[in-house]
C-alpha cells in the first residue's frame, strides 16, 4: 500500500518516509531519517512522489483520493487495519504466525523505584526487553542548574515546603534533573521533573473538610438533574432508546459527530462507581455502537470520552460517558498511536503493543488479568496515566481492569477528577482486529481555580510531575485487593 497519494502529494508527513523498503536485517529509524531529509522533501515533493510510485509498483497501485463506494471503502479500511492487528508475540516468533492472544507475561527484570532512576536501569533489562526499549524510545537527561540569591531563598523554601528532604541548602532546587522520554513511533514525548510535584497546589489528596465539601456538592446537584429524570429531560436516538437495569442512552443535543450520544448510569454520583456499573456501561456502549453500525456500515471506529466532575470539563455532575463513532479512522490522537503501531510493525516485523507491554512488565509497571493488561504508562499524556488494553472491549477482563484503574486513581492515588478516553475495536467483523484501549489520567484538585493544561500541553510536549513507578505501586496494591496476588 502506498502512502504517497495521487490527489494529495503537496504535503508529505515525516512518517511516510517509512514506506521505503530496506534489505532484510537493515534497521532504519524512519522518523529520524525523515527529519533529516525534510528540507529536501519540501523542495522535491513531486520527485519523492514518483519515487513512491516506483517503490510500490510491484503488484500494487497507489491510493487515490477519489470518492469510493461503501463496499470499496470498507475493503480499503480492512487492508489498512491489517498492519496494526493486535498480536503480541514472543521475541523469536515469526511475524507471519503471530497469534492474536497474549503470551506468557514478562517477569519483572529490574528494581526501579522512581522515574528519575530509569536511565541507569535500561542497561540492566533482559536482552529482549532492552531491544524493545531501544526500538521504541529515546531517553534523555537534561541538567537544570541555577543560583538562588539569599534574599530569594526564604520564598523558595516556602514554595517547596512539601519537599520531603533537606530544605536548608536548597541543593535539590539548585541542581535539577529532567528526564525526557520520546516514543519514536507514536511521537509521544514526556518531560518529567519530580520537583514540580512539590510546588504549591500539588497535594497528595484532599483534606477531610474539602472531601466533605465535594460530596455535598455532588449531593446538592441531584436537584434539577436532567440525567436523573432522563425520560422527560433527555433526547432519544431516532431508532429509540437503549436501556438496561443500570444504564440508558440519551442522544446528545449538541453533537460533535453525526452519531454522538451519552451512555448514562442511573446512579448520580461520579465518586462511587461499582464494577457492575463499569461492565454494564461497556455492554451498553457496544449495543449502541452496533446499532449505529447496522444503520450506517461506514461508521467503523467507536470512541468513549469520560470526564469526571466539572474540573475535567464535565458539563453535568451526573456520571456519564460521551459515545461517538467516526468514519475511516479513529480521532486524530488515537489514530496517531495506531499509525505509529503500524510503522513499528512494518519496520521491525514485531508487534508494537506486545513490545510496549513487555517493556512495562520488565519494569514492574503492568498487571495482567486473563487477556487484558493494565499499565502505568511511561510516556503519559497527563498526571497518573493508566492504560488498559485487551483484544476486545467485550472481554470481562477489560471491564474489570478498567474498574481497577478507576479504583487505583480514586483510592491510593487520591484522585477525584479524571478524564478517560476509550477506543473500541472496529465494528466490521471481517476487519483484522485492533485492540480496545482505555487511557485514564488525573485532572487535579476539583477545587483548584487554575487550569491543569497550558501552552506546553497544547503546542509542546507532555509535562508531568507524577511518577509512573509510584502509580504502579498503587495499581499493584489495588489489583491484589480486587483480584488477589
């Protein structure tokens, strides 16, 4: 399949250089090579386009941007998605024979207690995990040194009063280490400095009186709640309303997609969510996605967006999920990950997600339950990111680990406001599978008036202060409590 298209060769993404074929055994870092040659690509785009035609001329036709019928569109989607199929593998297993099942877990190989220790531990990983890490990531350490005038030191000490070490000399401020982790294929980049977590406003949890204030705010919001009176105060899809004992579906009155509805538990509070509700939300979501697919078979790619409390931009206090389905691809952020996985598999003949899971297991950052995995992600988009991944959103283990992720944040990590995005597997049953993936992050103190994102998050890289290894400790303790060792 050519990534150089007939109708749109004026702009060629850096990643698309990975379509070039290399001799077997020759490893080329496609993103780095693309970056180096990007000025030439900009000058000689037409020549590069025809080079793409030549490279892909053996039995293949370049993709066009002309309108297609629904049948040919679905066929093209199946061809594209085959590159990114969910197929964890052992290090020596031939690429063509990868099973669509998780294999034996990778044992923990190193004792890492902090993200700051990660650079010194990579060389101690096992042979396979080390190879996977080097393929996937670039790891850098940046030293930040400064002088603090005597007149400014009292204020700095007050600023970092929560720091657990010695404040007298402020050496921990004068000499800082920033760890930068970059995923070469998904282009996720995380800048980690533990010191930023001790700034004012970054607390370990809510004070008891603040906790009570939050619970009272949730209780008071029941009065006049539209979702608590859904039969009279919510819209329905044109085919009717899907409803279960625990949940119902309401059509969104201000849609951001043609098919956009709400999956709403009948329970009001977003603070106490049971495993049964999570499992029923997933079942109800899949019923709605399948109904959309039966009405419009071109709508292939399902999404759930979940914001807890107004701090995370939830417009209603009542707990609810935003459900939508897109055509041709997942939304841009999720599709960036999917395309990165495809490039990784094309270049290394190895499963992207299997290798990511292997690295996290080797570092002690993951737990498994049957055919699902939960990870404290080492390149998080925001504070305290947990990822849950499985072959299918319908497997009980996926729902259970999603619940465990929620309980980890709400319990040992003292999170109250969170955001979660879930991409479900494509609806077309004939399409090669892509895993169901849930990503969940902390959104900060629900009463903090400051925004938790700024220009850096919008236009730069991900800047986090929470340590994935501390998060993993909470994940393991919650997993043991809910499932057993």
